């Protein structure tokens, strides 16, 4: 989403990637709002970025297309327990089409595909 | 990985290192033993194995103490006997010793203890010559084998060798002093044949740990008598040389030369059932015809020593030797009550607990598991453990609420501050986080620490070492690595973070599905 042609003003909060998944496992399709952090992610900051991705995805995907949504924070650091727990708080959920989603955590280097399969989002 | 900053744990110049390979589940371990050493990692990776080995090494070199009665280690006993076997000092050697003794003896009170002086090279050479022959001390290696087998409760030490076809298990204890080459005490646990080797480098100055001034003065007085022909052989300086050798050996061994105590993981059960266990052992020991289908029960040395210590606590000889202030702190801040011993007429003890504000004692078996868990710790701290001793505790977190785990970790830090060396095995992230806080606290000035929990208990990173026992697939077994303090994560990360994240992710998935199902 840092590409010059990415939609929206460059100075605004945005996520790193929007990933559109429509493989055989998930014929309905799914949008993944993805943020990458080198170190240990902070829930509030990441939630804002993933929310920007969700908002953009809502504009890009027509309202008549059924699609699932998963917000993912991939990180390379180690998190204290309280930091992991902060992701569970309501204010750090990401809203997509009037549904609140909890952010999934992914270790850098782990398989995104595997994590999405495990999440079994409709 | 920019977000992570780890505090490096470079050891001090004066350190004690333990290297182990091909032992039990352990492929390789190189551990710097600090005043507070933590073994952490998954189950069955060899944490207790290494802790028991450490106990056995202490027992062999330094000895164990049972309620104030010290049982000297086999090694020191053999070293002492070796003098008698090795024969007499030459006239020149005696002159060197007399010169050294006269220098030390002058202007000292006989009650004084002479501490830690560097030996002049003329005397150091005599000591080195003796130590170089230590591997030939009769039966010393066999004693070591027996002590290890006793502590583990195995019939043959070959059972402890990880891969016998790859040779023996190798254990090396290295004590570094300043920048000089380290002293080494190395041995093997034999798959077929073992060895015991001591290396005292010529370049490393020798000190002695502690000798009473009266001993030196007596030896000099007897030397004068000897010169006048009024004393018999052996020369009185032989006896002083013997004491000096043992004292120097204690110095080369460092903390390993001091007594050790071990609180096994199943101490709670022992506290509840010690009468039954002892009764069973005594009953079977008296049987005239040991039956093949019902062999005599065997306890591991760590468990047997723990039982012996408990029984001894009820003895009439019992005196307070330990750190009673620390024991009281455990009672006041964690147990909220007092642990007592009631002696029977035979001296066999009962252990009781009286909660604060109660008038009656409760037998330990009627108290919470936390009380049973900590009662032996209180008794050991009060009556047994002294500064300089090593206290090994398996899983100190057992049966403790997280808040109490944190409190107890601070008490372990207090024991370290009082001079006790502590080794623990743990599965508790609370213990690791509490330790991390205490180490981080040392970055603040005493003024800045004011008002923070554990302010008086800050430990430097040179005082705390956390070691991760990691299972490895090839070669199959455990390797041991140091865990640096991770300032970003606020702990010594031992893999628990992944468990937390996985649990959270499960929670996120379940919640997302539940919300979807509810039609939000």
C-alpha cells in the first residue's frame, strides 16, 4: 500500500498490504488486511492501520459481493503477555461491513496461507 | 527484529562454568553458574538431570551439611589421606613453608582467621605438585562414580550416559580467576572407563580460602620443638601443608567446595508422607530374607538426603544455623503463619503450621498445598542453609498462586543477597518476569528504586543467569543456551510468548466465528 499508485493520500494511516484471497478453499473470497512489524507490535497502532485497510477494502469491493475479512498483524518480535492481551480489547478490533473482527497475530516467517486456513473465516 | 534489545550477559572475570556433554538427555551444555541460576525449558529436557548432577558434584567435592553437621566430600577426604600416602616434605619445602607461616603469623590474634592471601611462588609450587598427582589418588574416581550413582539412584552410571557408543559423558568444571587461565576439574561418567583430572595452571596465582591463625602459630611452635629434637615425625609443617592444600583446593573449586542442599520437586508429598516412607524403609530393612519379587525400595540420593535432613531437624542436637530472618519473611509475607517442628520422645519430628491469629497448630497434611510446599523452604532457611551454601530448588512455583510466585522469587533474590547461591528449575513465566524486573531494577539508582516492589533486591545481570533447555532433533537430545534478558518483552523469553500468542489467536478465531454466527 506504499506504492505510488495506491489509492488514498500517501500521508494517511494505511496498512502494508491488502490481500484478496479467492482460492479453492474459500470460494466466497476473503480480504486480508495485513500489517508487518519488525519488532513487537502495539495493538492500538496496528488496529488503526488495519482499520484503514478495511475501510479501503470496503470501497474497493462492491457491496453486493459476499466476502470474508481477516485482519492480520505479522511481527518479528517477542511480546509481553500484557501486550498480547491488549489485542483482545474491544477498541483494538477492526470493523468491516459492520462486523468487529479480532486481529490475528502471525510470526514473521510463518505461513500466511496456513494461518488463514486455520482461521476458517467464512 | 529491530524492536528487540537484549541485555548481553557477559560473565564476570571470577566465574564458575559447568560443561556437560553426552549426559542423560543432554547433548551439550555450557553453563556459567551465577549466584542465581535458572534452568527453564520443556519437560523431559534434562533440567533436573543437570540439577542433580550439580548436587552430586557438590557432594563429592564440597560435601553436604545435615542440620549443622557437615559431611565432608569424598574428594577432600581422599586429598587429606593422599598426604599420608605421598610422604614427607623435603627440607627446602619445609623452609619455604616456615618462611610463609612466619610472615602470616606475626601480629595476628590466635582467634583470627587468615583469609584468601596469595601464596608465595615457593609454596604455590609445592601445592601444584601435589594437585598434579590428584588423578592418581586412590579410589577418588570410584568415589565420584558412587556419589553420582547415589544421587541419581541408579545401579550403574552407564545408565546416565546418553549414547554409550559415543563414549563417556564428559563433565568439566572451570573456575576462572581474574584474567588468568582457569582451574579445571574434569571427569567423565564412564560408558566403559572413567577419569578424574584436575588442572591448576602455573600462571594462575594460588590463594587459600581460610586458615585459622592458631593453626599456623601451633605449627611454627612445634617446628621450633622439632628443630630442638623434641618433637616426633611427621614434621609439624606436614600437617599445616595438608590444611593449606585443602584450603587452596577449596579456593580452586570456589562455590562447589561449599555444602549443598536440594529441595526435590516432590517435597510436598514427602512432607505429607515422610512417616510412611521411613516406616516402610525401616520395616523392609529389618526383613531377614529379601525376596526377589519384593526388592528393597530405593530412593534417589537427593530424596534420601532430603528425608534425612527432615528427620534430623527433629533431633535434639538441632541448633539454628541458617538465615532465620529470611525464614520469618517467608512465613510473614507468603504463608501468613508459622511453621513449627514438634519433637517426639524418639526425636522423630512432626511438622506443624499455625496460621496468624490462631491458637492451635495444624498438622501439615491438613494445610494447603502451598504451606506444605514452602514449609521445607522455611525450615531449610531457618536451620540449615548458610551464606556460601548452594540451595537447589526444583520448581519453586509449584502450588503457588502467581502473586505468591512473584513474592517467592523476590525471597530467592533476598537469599542471594544474603550470600546463598540458588539454582532453580522452573516452568513459570511469572518467576522469569519477576527476575527480569529485579535485574532491570539494577539499572536504577537506589534513589530511583524507592517505592518499587523489590527495591532492595535488585540483582545485576552478572548475578542472574537463565538457561534454556532446548530439544534438538539432530542429534536428538537437549542443548542448553543462555537466555538474555529481553528488555522489549520484559522477561527472559523461554518460549512461553508463543503459547500466549497461540491461545490469543485461538480466542480471536473463536470470537470472530461466534460474532459471525450471531449475525453481527
